[in-house]
C-alpha cells in the first residue's frame, strides 16, 4: 500500500471521528430514571472554631 493512500485513509478516519464527536448526541442533562448523587455535609472541626 502506498504512503499517499495510507495517509489519505488515516486523514479520512480522523475527520470522521472529529465529526462524530461534534454531532448532536443525547442531552447529558436528560437522565431519566437516574437518582442524583447527594453529597454528605462537611464535618466541622474544632480547629475551624478557633
């Protein structure tokens, strides 16, 4: 296989991957059925009260 053909195929694959990554995918905020993760409140230490 010639280098020119190899480079052309690699450039095409790179272009398709970039276009695929930039396409409109599913909305990340649309998480139906998934419970949100709640963080535990931070504990206060005696050093902070000084």
